[in-house]
C-alpha cells in the first residue's frame, strides 16, 4: 500500500433526520492530498449516522429517501432499545457507515448526478467523518 492522507471533517446537523451534502468538502480533501490515482475511504464513527452516495441534483430525492426510511422505520415504534433512538441505529445500519470511491487524475469519480451525503438519523448533533485518501 502506498501513501495514505488522513483527515477528519466536522459535520453539524440541524434536524433529527437529514442528508448533508459533503461532496465539495470531500473533493477538496482529495485535491489537497496530492494523490492522483487511488481511492478515498469515508467512514462515519457513529452508530446513528451514516454516509451515502445518491443524486444531488434534485433535492426531492433526499426528501423521498428520508421520508421512506421514516415510514419503514418510524421513531418511537416500541423498540426494545430504551434510549429512544433505535430507529436511528437501524437507519444507520441500512445506509451504512462507509463509502469507497475511486480517484483518477486527482478527482473523485462520481457519476454525473451523484453527490456524497452525510446521513444524520439522531440529530441535531456535531459529528465526525474520517477521510482517508489512499494511493
């Protein structure tokens, strides 16, 4: 394995369930790393948050995903977990806490309409996202 550039991003959320577009921030980390060919690994070290890649052109996509998750996994639906955030843990497990994206010519390789979203399910909070650019 070659060079690894590590950084941590702080993400502030404002709502209980929210997608925060972090595409530009991750792009900036990759560009500043100086790594031309490799991968960027994103990792959310929280049990009630996640990271995902999806369409970032039409904001209704984020709303639709969050609405459907809330419909399928409602808050306060009589879960055994006593902290009142079992739905947040389930949503985080479904979306996932990692993304692994190719880097070519110093740029992350997202599709035309794709963006990277920090996924909050137990906010508002101040969160962390670990970013590793790997050559």
